C-alpha cells in the first residue's frame, strides 16, 4: 500500500537542467573521443600521427572532460539533496 505525498514535487530549476545536460554532453564527447583514439590505434596509426593535427585535442577531451563531468554530476546531486531537504522542512 503506497501513501500519497500531499506536498507537490520540488520543481526542477533551470540551472539543474543546464548542469545535467552539460555534464551529459561532456561525458558523451569524452567517450566518443576515447573510442576514436582506440579505433585510431587499432587501425595502425603511429605516435607521429597522434602528435599532430586534431589528435592532441581529441586526446585532451577525455583527459579533462570525464573528471569535469563527474564533478558536475556530484554538484548536481548535492544541489538536489539540499533543495529537497529545504522543501521537506517547509
């Protein structure tokens, strides 16, 4: 038997949506770049090929993007817990 909550759900703020979709986009771009490096290595590209062109940027996106996306998700969770805690008090 479930109980109905008499209070309405806590509204999702715009900053929460922006943070969530940005974290998702950065994480997706990082995974795509990671697989591009794996495919490039499997095809037989040597270290010289990875040193020039767009490859340094492709290699930097997973290196910096995944930790940034993880930090953004943690910040989103903390903001959500704080918001729900304040809503339950009032």
